[in-house]
């Protein structure tokens, strides 16, 4: 039996597409939390960014665990711990980039946040695929 090339191509793109969908939902949650916290509570954008990341983390992990990497065989506790390390590392890069941009750019905080969120997404995908949702040793 010959495999349908359209189905094979769709399968090849499934994981990146799901990552984009879950990541977009998490990034939107992060972005919305930051904007609401800055505009309503008056917190500084960098402080609001920490809260935004925490809000987005659970959505991101849950979506990637059950959708993007649903074919993984890693135990929940291991993938959660690994994903948290990846996310926290990504957030450290995020917060550093965001601080530098806030201090050096005349652009609005919400535009700068968008740039930062998109930049960190690629690294999160690669580390998640190759480490967080893999069974095995460290």
C-alpha cells in the first residue's frame, strides 16, 4: 500500500502547527495579562510580565502535553519539571530582552512585549521537542 503524500505532509506539519496554536493561545494570555495589569493595576511592565508568564505557563504546559506532544511517552512529573525549566529559562531571556528594549526603545511596552514573545517561542519549541517531552535520562 502506498502512503498518501498529502496525509504524510499533514502529519509532518502537525506538531509545529499545534505548537503554534498552543503557543499563540499562551502568548495571548501572557500579553493580555500584562496589558490588563499595567493598565488597570498600574504595575510596571516588567513586574506585570512576571505575572503574565505565570498565567500563560499552565495553559502552555497543558496544551503542549495533551496536544502538541501527545505522542510522547514521558511521565507527567518529568515533562512538567523539564518544561518548567525550559519555560523559566525562556522567561529569563524574555525578561532580559524586554528590560533592554523598554530602557532603549521609544516604542510602546505592548509592542515590545510582542517582539519578545515571538522571539522566545522558537527556542521553547526546540527545547520542548528535544528534551521536555522525551523519556529518558536528564
